[in-house]
C-alpha cells in the first residue's frame, strides 16, 4: 500500500471504529486495513489504536495523528484538483459543501446555472450540518463552502456574500394576535444553525414555549403549513408559500433577522473555485456580491 492508501485506511478506521467497516468502505480486505495501520504505527513509533471489546479506539496519539491524516488527504485531493484546474479550468474539479438550508434552497439553482455555462467541470457536493461544514474546509476536504458567517479564523476566505433573511412563519390565521410564548415552535434537528438562532431568539424574548423537532427544513415547512406550529426559516425557503397564502410572516420582536449566505474558501483557492465565484458575481440575478 502507498502512504496515501494507508492514511485513508487509518481515517476510515478512525471514523468507523472497526477494521471490518473500514474495509467495507474501502472495498479491500480486513487484512489489508490491519497491515496498513500496523505500517503507519511502525512509522510513527507509537501505538495508534487500542482494543475496545470487538472494536478499536484511537489512542490519544492516534487521535492527534488522525487530524493530520485528514488534512494531508484533503490537501492531496486539493492539490490534484488545483493542478488539473490550472491545466484546463473548464475541465477541472470543484468540491463544494453547504449547510442543510443552503443545500436545499440555494445550491440547486446555483449549480444548474453554473453547469449550463461550464458543462465539463466536475462537481462534487456535500450537504451537512453547520457543525461539520467548516471542518470540511479546514481539513481541505472541500474547496468552497456555502453557509452562514464562518468562524473568525476563516473570515479572510470569504469570496462572496448573498442576502438571507430569517422570518417567523405559520398559518395566516395566527398573525392577528400572535404570542410567541403560547405557540408550538417547530425546530430543526440538533446541530442546525437555524435551530441555534431560534433558541437564541426565544431566550431573548424570555419565552419557553413547546417545541417539536423535525429532521429537515422541508419537514419543518410542511409541518408549519399543516398547522402543527410556527418556525423560524429563511424567507427564500418559503417564498412560494408566502406568495400563495399558505403561510404568513408572524410579528415577533427581533425579527426579521439578517443572516447572509457566505461563499468561503481556503486562502489558496483552486481554479475551479475562482470559476464558480466569478459565476456568482457575474450573474446579477443570483444576488451575490463581494464582501464589504
């Protein structure tokens, strides 16, 4: 096995906690995974794993090594994409990641318009929670992230910004005398940035209403339409429901909330990243602009 293959085997083992599961993901034999990990441990000079019943756990040294391994693999993939993109940007690779809300309501139209203009660029997309999306960029697993405001250490990588407004919506008959504390609030799953923002809003209102947690933004919007409760959501996501009267914006102190979308890359952006950002900024109808 090459060093790259050994690192991939180790990262898969770290993620799954099982030699068998890592082998299944990699489509190799269990003995190949075990040999790869043994070779890495011999190179490092300290144990990377310890037994845990039928599975394995990373030692503290293994945990530290896994973080570096992920970054090394991500950088390798980024280097390949950068080299191919420099040779021919129109046939390069662009690895994107987006938070759940952007993945459902912002990214599809962006990718459709980009692909229409650049049909030979290979696109990869991961849609994950806010808690995971920035780690993908830090580990160089993706080239560009579409999400809310990034952590301070990634602010320098903001390439473009687009307006996004969060509003509270529910059935129209709730609007005249709406009281936030008496409503049932439809919440996204744990890890959602919108959920965290909604909880902060309710805390600021000193309200402790009932909650109902659903597994996706689509489910939350459908539940609001059905009259199960109210929710905080991007106005973009419910534009059609607001237009045809299935939902209405509800008056809540502190709303609407401005939470712009950000397109963020690492400092050394690939040619594919530059191509995508140029597309965002070059199409006024997409409503993206340079950061101020």
